[in-house]
C-alpha cells in the first residue's frame, strides 16, 4: 500500500508539473519567435550565443574552489549591474507604487489623510508596505535611491536564501547556480528601481520556507509562521503558503516519510504563529489609528471579477471598475461581484478557453518588468527595448526548460522538494481564476530557478560522468593493446 501511495503521489505531481513547464516552455518559445524583438536570423544567432555564454558561466562556477571568492565575484558583479541600471534607468515611482510611496511620506509627517482614499479603503493590506517605506524614509530621508538600494540588498537576500534551501539536499554547485541565476534574472534587474513590495515579501516568505525546512524545533516553526505573516503584510500571499505547508505535510504523511503526530505538531505551530502574528499587528494598527481596518482585502470579489473577464483575458478592465463602482464597499458591492462571477462561469467551454488564454498571457507572454522599470520618465530606443526583452525571454526559457528536466529526474529522498512543487502548482492554479499581470511571476521565480538548477546539474553531471567513463574505457583499451 505504501509503495502504491508513493508512486501515486509522485506520479500526480509529475504529471501536473510536466504539463505546466512544457506548456510554458513551448508557448514562451513561440512568443519569442513571433514577437518581432529581433529578426529571425539575428534571434537565432543571439540565442545560440546567449546559451553558450550562460552555460560557460555556470560551468566556471564549478571551477571556483573558494566559497568566499565565489560570493565576492558573483555578488559584486550583480550589484555593479544594478547600480549601472539605476544610473542608466533612473526609475521614478509610478502607478500604485507612487501612491504607496506618497502615502509613506505623508505618514512620516503624521498625516494619515491617505487612509480615507478609496485605494486604501479597498485594500488596507497595502498599508504594511506603506509603513515599511515610512520607516526607511524616517531614518534615511526621502531620496528614492535608498529604497532602490534596499531592493538590491533584498534581491541578494532572496538569492542567498534560495542557495541555502537547495543546499539542504544538493551539492554546493546546485546552490551556486541558484544564487547566480537569481541575481542575474533580467526581470529582477529591470525591477530594481521600482518601489515594489515584491522584493520584501518574496524575501520574507522564502526565508520562512528555509527555516521551516531546516529545523524541527517548534520555536523555529513558530518563527517561520511569523515571517510568513510579515511577508503577507507586504503582499497577500500568506494564505497560499499556509495551504501549501499543510498539503506538504499531508504529502509527507501519505508517502510515509514522517509520522502523523510529528507532522501535525509542526504544521500547527507555524499556522498558529501565522494567525497570531496577523492578529497582533492588526490589533496594534487599529488601536494606534494607523489603520481603520485589518490588513485585508475589503473588495474580495474584485480580483475574481477581473480574472474571469473574457474580453480582457483576465486583466484590468475599466468597464468592470465602472460597473462595480455603482455601489460603495460593502454587501451590495460584494453581491454584485458574486453575480458577475456566477454569470461568467456559466459557459464552461468559454471558461476553459479563457483559462487557457490567461495561462498563455500570464506565463508565456513578454514580462512587463521592463515597462515598470522604465516608468514614464525613462526613454530608451525601441531597438534597446527589443534586445532587453529578447534577453529576458531567453533567460526565462532556459529556466523553465531546465525545471522541466528536473521534474523527470527527482531524488526520492528529497521530500522537501514537494513544497516547491506545491507552491508552483498552487500559484499557477490560483491565477486561472484571479486577475493576472506578467509581473506576478516575480514571487514564484525562485522556486522555478531552484528546480532549474537541479535539472541543469543533473544533465551536467551525466555528461561529465559519461566523458569520464569514455576516458577510462579509452585508457583500458590502450593498456590491453
């Protein structure tokens, strides 16, 4: 029975992930070729040169014996690239990010009038990042460069945590590849100047995952829950991770890797710490009048209304906004939202087609990181934009293609890897229903890259091992002769 359950669980995860990564790889290549970023002949040359360079760079990482030298070289280069980007592309706050930054400045002046704005009335969860920025501004002043430098540090933090997570079960070289790919992932570089909550939220959540996987002590599990809550206060992803953790522990129980009591105790500790932290922070903010409401979504149907809009393929719709604005926040607005959602899911074939098209747009279309990175104040020629977008596509395809290889070559003993699988599957599936933007890929990229590193090292070691065996056979043949 246990053997059957192991095979069933592994098979189910494999089928889902192979489907996801094969889908992303195929349509990403198609979008790159048809996107007119470069002429087809030039694109082929660029692609070959790009992949040769990236493979050579990854191979060279195996040759650096000193861990200290490796981190100094890679981190130093990554920081210099980002500083150069900030000099060349001095991004000014725009859209939602401008609104949050302006609110943070007002908060440092004791002016909380922004709390009455419809944006923060609808989505009080954005206040977590507002007050984080306010703290930084209070200490260092209003220069946006400080917040952009913090983005660089957080990106390094994300890369280092990814390195630590994968090194829990794999060789040093696998961690180095994760670290390098995360620091040179183009979309992260393009977003360096954007005052987004994504860097901080992603760092806190993956740090929580590392602590949860690394240590069995209950106080560490509780710390992981607290970090998940803090990450959720920056960007509302916490509940997805809580569900993933619970499903992860259930998976371990089903496959017989841990006993039910031990699993229940660990996951319960993290879940309780998560909700307790949210309760304490929400209570503190309301008592001190820094927020009228808990850090939650007070317009719960909005993301689903947009996500199920066939005309905009799940993206923002001014028509939907006008429709929903007929009623203020509250029961009537929620009722209208539910009616729209109910109507849009009636036609099942149309719904399936929408989900397919949404997935193509969300996961395989051009990443909008470059658009956000340039904002309205930065002017780059179309030629440069096309080159930057082509590089982003090529890098992304390299990652998902190698992640696909990792799914086929999976260590039976790497049970912790099921958490990454669940995160990817869950994140993919939730975007079948809610609003999409390609920049929302940001959070799940570290999980993609961790799998990609496993896939790449697997292929590299097989080639290296085959070459070594060929040399050994040749020597034996020479001796015999």
